[in-house]
């Protein structure tokens, strides 16, 4: 079964416009499959370079323009997979951008901390960057009807939307645990000398147990026995490895708004459930509400990314515990969302409505969530 990625059409509309295209995403999220789908339209006119192979890394590292021309030949599309594996890849990409205007280069990286940091300055003005995530509900609607999605959403809440999990009919939990503990750690542990997998595992489990709640770095520091700055650094790395994302509090007008503590969610709820080894069905889970909140917010962020919307996103809470789960802001206008598994009505907090001029509150439930994705 082939599920077309929404990012494919976006990338194709920007090709051959004298920009290197860079695709970021976690391992096993489908970057190679996406590259091959794009390449299939160019057939004999493309070159695929897999940088997991030592000879490919050598062929791309510290090369002259002449050597690169010999490597590329007459190909017009060059796809460099896992480009962060190549030493001095930024220089190679800069040479390609400056000297091969008739060639489209697409590079992928499984972790933004390695690739984006190295190419940021050399490729200023020469690149376009996109993120690829696990399957989105919008992508799955291309093969499933809305009725089928309603039937399957409970399953996806438990096992998530990684392509290998969605497309496999057997050993899904085993595969998911392998993804959670092997691929997630592989990029993180090799970065900046992080050598303590036990601390990393405990941090991930602690974050998994706190989705939907404000996270205190001080509490995590005490729990893990490491200093607050190390906690913040590990969380930043986990975010750059596309395992988690942070939601900041909205605080502009009111003295009693929460100002510092962030919420942390997982890009894939299946990975989250694997980390705490909880694959219980939704109808017996005490964390169902928080799980549903994580699921919808991640899906909504995928939707915004794939429709090229650049909204700012927040949550809102006061010290008196008035709260809104999720807020989007664009050009000073706010949209508020309350995310509930089972609820027919909700009410906008008057304090928020008065201070942020937001008259409507979207109630997101399992019955209408597709309308927002």
C-alpha cells in the first residue's frame, strides 16, 4: 500500500528554482520513501546517494567542483539521503548551490541538530527547509474513508502513526518498541557526548507521564539527579531529534497568567506509549484525555506545516487554573481550542475572551476532529 505524503506536492512546486531543498525528520518516518516517490517522476535523470554507505560519504566529503561534476555527470536531480553523515556536508552543498544552477539537490537529515546547525550559515539564502512527520490524518484520508478513520482512531491513539506501524499487520507493538528505543536513541545518544542512556530513558518516561501538564525543569532535575541546565539541554536535543515538541504559555496582558512552565508533547503517541509500556485500549486508560490532547495537537501542527501556515501556537492558564488547551495566533488574531474526548459543550473563559478579543472556542472531540485536519 502506498500513501502519498502531503509534503511531496509542496517540494515539487519548489524544485528547479535554484534552491537546495532540505528535508528533516526522525529515522523511519519515510524520508527515503518520499525521495524515491519524487525520483520516480525523473527516472533516468536522477542520482540517489545514500550517506549511510561509507563510500558515498567519502565521495561527497571535501570534494572540488570538478570532482562533484564527475560524480553527478549529466543528472539533473541529486538526492542526498542522511546528509548529516557526511563530513563538511555544508561546504559540499554550498559548492553545489553556487556552481550547478541547472541541478536540483534534495538533502535529507534525520536530526536537525546535526544538519541544520552545520549548513545554516554556508547556505543562507540558498536553501528551503521542510519537516516530515509520521503519517498525518490528512494523508490517511487518501486511503481511508471518514467512517474508517473514526473506527481506527482508537487504534492509532495507542500505536501511533509511524509508517512501519500503520502499514504492518503483525508485531506492531514489538516494532514500536524497537522504534522507541533504537531509532529515537540512536541520534540523541551520539550527539554532543551524551553517554547515559539510563538518564535519557528516565527523562523520556517522565515526560511521557506528564503530557498535557506543565513541566517543571526543577522537578525533573530533582527526579533525575542532574542539574536544571542539563535537563533543558536534553529536552532541546529531544526536540531537535523530532521526538518531542514544546508548547509555550501565552502571557501578554494578565498578571496572574502562567509565564514560564511549558507543556511537552510527543510527535507520535505510539512512541510515547511504548516508552511507558502502556498499550491498554482507550476505554480503560486513566490518561485518555491527555493522550487525546497530545494526538490532536500533533495532528494540527502537521496540518499547519503541510499547508505552509506559520501560526504561533500556545496554551493558556492562570494561577486560578482557568485554562485553554491550545491557541493559534496569526497577525494578532487568536483561535482557541478545547480538546476533550467526550464533551458536548464548553465555555470560553471570560477573562481570556475579554483580554484577547477571542469570541469563539472550538471544542475538539473524537466526533469532529477531522474537520480541523
